[in-house]
C-alpha cells in the first residue's frame, strides 16, 4: 500500500486525493461484486458460444480480395449470433463505425413509402442526418422514407398513448436507442426496452424493431435481442470490441433482416458471401472474448466517478447509487475551468498521448466549443477511457470507458487532482 501511494504520488496524485478515493471505494464493495457476477455470466456466455462453434486457429487466418469462403469471418458471425441469441449476425470490418452499422440496418429494411418511428425521442446526433431530421444528401428522407417521433414524458417514461397514435399503416420500422448518448434522459434497461417492444408489437405485430445497442453490450446478462428486438446494432470500437477491435460494427437479428443488411452493405446478390477479413480476425475474436470484463471495468469506473464527484456537490447522471444500463457517466462541473481540469486529468492518466493538453475547440457540426480527452490505442475508441463535452451550461463532461478498472480509477483520481490543483475543489 505504501509503495502504491508512493508510485501514485510520483505520478502526481496526492495522498489526500488517494485517500478520498479509498473512502469512496469502501462503499462500493457490494456493487462491484454484482458487476463481477454479471461479467462472469457474460464471460461464460461468450466462451460457450466460441466452444459451440469450434473456434480454432484456422479462424484467425487472413483473407484478401473477395474473401470467398472466409471461415473465420463466417464463424465469428455465428459466435455473435449465439451470444445475442439471434438467427443471424453481420460482423464486419467493412462496417466503419456505429453510425454506419445503424445506417445499413435502417436503409436495408426501409423502402420508399415506409415510415420510421422513434418512440424514445430524438435519436443520437449522427443518426439525425442519416434519417434526414437534419437535411443531408443520401438521407432516408431523400429516398422517400418518412420519420415520426414520440418524445418521452416529462418523467422520462414512454408515452404509450402517443406511441399508439403514432403507429400507422406506413410504420415499418421502430428504432429504440438504449443509451442516453449525450441526452439527459435515463438509459433504458433491457427489460424496459422489452416492455416497449411488446407494446409496439401488440399494436402492429409485423413491425420491425431495431435497437441501437451502443454502450449497452454486456452491462446486463440479457440483451435487447432477448426481449423481442428484430435487430441489435452497435460499434466494435465500443463495448463488444473489447478494446482490441481496430474497426468494425455488428448487426445481430433475424435471418430476414440480416440478409437484407448484407445485401445493402455489399451488393444485392452478393450479401454475406464477400468481404475479406484483412487479418483482423484475432483482434475481433479476442476483443469479444475480453469484452465482458472490459465492460465491467468501465462500469466500475463510471460508478467510482459518481461516488467521488457527487458528494462534492457536482450533479452526476446517473447518480451515485442508481442502477446502470450503459457505461456512460455525465458529471456536471458547473464551469469551463472545471471541464478543462477534469479532461486534463483523464488525458494525463492515459497510456498514449499523456503529454497532450486538451483544450476547448471549435468542431464541425457543433454550435459550442467542445473539449475532448482521449489517449487511446485505437483512434476514437470510446471503450478506452475518454471524456468530452460541449462548453455550455451545465458544463457536463461525458466520460466512459477504461480497458481496465485500474486505469479508469487512475484517470478519475487524476481528474479530481487537477480539480484540486486548480482550486475548484477542496477536500
Ligand atoms: C456512439 C453512438 C453511436 C454512433 O457510433 P459511432 O461509432 O460514433 O458512429 C450511435 N448511437 C449511440 C447511442 C452511440 O453512443
């Protein structure tokens, strides 16, 4: 313990900050144990799917060109399908990010004249241009797909009357975003999502339901595909990539939906048959294997942060004690200086680019300056410890990730140290 304190001290963390952290940790034993249990369950689920599909060294061989008969790629898709309990899966490095995966899923399963419904309010920023809520070339709107939205009620619950009224003859696909993203609403639990799906299907049994599963994978022991979703969609540089996948996205769902997605991603007639793995299979398999424990570490970090900052008077979403359904933590720091200090700490604790200083910056697509801290092995990876936020009231930093709990802990302690050093917090 003395040696650890010395090491931390040499890295810039004072004994006062360290001890404040240890006091908070004492209150978290039971919650961390519950997270470990979920990780154990999900670890077994992943290993069991890998065993069932006889994963072997042959699966890690690189393919190039068309990628016909790519054993590793096809088997990885069966592993994903088994973990998510779906008929089929499309898991590809050719899917460049979460937005791309969602775009493929939507545009493959919506035709001109169809209507898309979001019963949970405005979707994630990047999806707004995909749908055409903000006009954009090649949006679904341009192709004649209309869009309807039902906002959540004041208290964050589903507006069932509004949803019943919004579902109509044209409603083809319903999109549900699991994580709050950069909104202030709560993240939905899988069981809440299940209730919403059941309600929608009771009104229109043949409607397709897609869940944007970003940041939610492996936080619970069940996934939205266990409660009726026809497609679950996400990014491999978030939870399911386990920090090792250098690129990629996934769509797990019914055979009919996934077939269409494959035809949309490559070409009609080609579908899942083409798409070389380019030597990425080891990282995609091994990342998926590590993902349950990586997600557990990230979630512990989020809870630790809320339990450090909330007692100091900073509002945290989710708060220090509520249950969690994704890995994102928002901390309202109340000032630009607070956001800068927090992000400096996250950056200073990173294994990569720790020498860089994050500063507020103008970013395309944002009205306010944005600050970002990230020192990641994979560019933009947000399963790695990262923080960002727009410089505007309530000056909230959104942070997430941490490939190991100890890195997340160090990052959060360092953020608090920078707040103390800047005179913004007194312990
Ligand atoms: C990150 C995210 C996306 C988009 O993923 P990218 O990989 O950044 O394109 C979509 N929806 C939600 C809820 C997300 O968190």
